[in-house]
């Protein structure tokens, strides 16, 4: 399972998403788009979105902290 | 059967939780998350007892405090939202009222009393283009997304505290910030206001009504109307930061308690009682005019004191 999350340091929904990953032992790559201009362009291009978090789960792009969708994609139950 | 269900985990709900547990009122607190709307605030400077704290850290402190009382007296249903409340037994029936609550996850609870502390949520922009460009230049969380507007020109709609806070964060990133206020004058605390208006990047405009958001793939301009002259102007921007107040989360109470025309719960402010016996309310969901964390907490405590006395009285008469 490959999970990438595009974040900014001050984004509370990013923090909530990362908490969900940690609670279920899901490894993820974090890209801080405030610091990393290349990651910022990549995120905007891939999601068509000017806002964080953007989360990529095995190639499926989820915009925002959409918990039900993330649980489904990550096969988290309960 | 609970004695009390508290709806909400913001300052009001959490304060009520602490007091309920300390009074050993058998309670359940249902919340989607902790800390309320200030969670996205970069820096809260008016939380009495703490000079400066981020919204996220404040939320965490609130959660920790109320959870210190978790146990047989105070239980939690987290990540859930109440979607329906029904009165099972009428207040005039034996032993007072009884209610059922249903959450968005289908869980059902029974209780003798309810404290509504469901707060408010962000009001969204409703002009043409607002939906199309949501997330494509229109931003509702400056704290989250301000860094994405590095080197860009932006507009902030709303000249209250939240609007000034957004502008303040944008000063570090954007090249030009126009601040629009619908009314004759800006609102917001003088401290933040003065700090923002000092910046050469900021252009403040009052009497300004937003008319349309224009764009291609992303936002390219905001059209606004001068309410005094009636003239419209097109402002070239890549970001539109919206801070135009909040809407009370009270839809699930329609028909059960009296709401005013804004959807706020009408309270007896001495007791925090709603129009229906057995239901109390506190915080931003109510018609209390000043939406402040410190007030929400105090009002919830006031409600809890009245709930406690009411429950004691019910117990002694049944």
C-alpha cells in the first residue's frame, strides 16, 4: 500500500489524517507543500486542487480529510 | 439510559463534560471532534490563563481535560454527529421527559436530558463561481492553505476577527492582499486589526459586496460592488479567502425547540433552558450574541448547574 499525503505544517485536517494512519499502522510519505515547491506543483497538477490535505492512496487521489473514503481505500474497519 | 447527553466537543461541550463528571451525572458526550471552530486558528491570544496558544493545541488541551474524567460516569462517542432527537415520553408524563438520539452512524441512545453544544460551522460564499472554484483558489482555512499562495495576489472576504487573522497569515506569503468588508466599518479586535493594516501589502476596502468569482482552471478574479456608488470592480487574484461568519448546527432540532430566524436556539439566558423541558443549550448554537470560547464555556457550566438541580428534583419526586 503506497500512501502519500501533501500537507502544510499548520493544517489541522492533515494532522487528523496522519493520526488516522498512525492509529492503524499505515506507513505514509509526507510532502510539505509550504516548503517544497516541486511537491506543490505536483499536488496541484495531480489533484486540480489548491488546498491541503491531498492524499494519494495507490494512485487514487482524495481531496481533503474525507474519512469515510480513506477508511474504504485503506480497508480500515471499525 | 443516560441522565444527560452532551452534544458537541467544543469549549461548551467539554466544559459541560467536566462539570457533569464531577457532579457524577451519568453522561454521554457525542462529538465529531474536539476544540470547536477555533481549531483552525493559528494563535489564540484571549484564552484566559494562557497568553498564546494555537487552535490545534487548545483543542488537544480541551480533549485531554475532559477525557481525564472518562469512566463509568462520563462516556464518549467520538467521530459521530447527532442527526435526530425525539421526545419519547412527554415532560408531563411520569418522571419527566425522556429522549432518544440517533447518530449519523446509526447508534441510538436514550437520555433524560440533553445539552446542545453543537456550535456552528463556516458560512460558505454563495455568489456565482463560488462552488465551481471551491478548493481551486477559494479557501476556507487560511491556516491550512495560506502557504500555497506564495507570491500570489489574494483577497480576503470578511473584515471581522477571522478575516484579519487570515490576512495576517497571508502577509508572510502573498504579494498583495485586498481585504473586503461588506459593512461600513471593519470589526475585529483592535490589536489584530492594527497589525494587519500596518502592512503595505494590505489594501482595506469597506462597503464592498462580493458579486462573482471568475476563473479558468483556477480562480483568476473576484468581482465586487461598491455599495455606496454601485460601481463594480474586477480584482485580479489567484486566491479568495472567505471569512464571512458561521451558521449554527441546529438542523437536527427543527420542530423540537424554538429557533430564531438565523437558526440559533432561543434560550432563557438565566437557566440556559430551551423552549422544551429537558433540553438545554450553550455556545455558538444559541442566540447568545457574542461567539467566544470563554463565553461558551461559562454558559455551558451555567447550563450544567441548572441541569443538575433539575435532575435532582426529578429524582426526589419519582
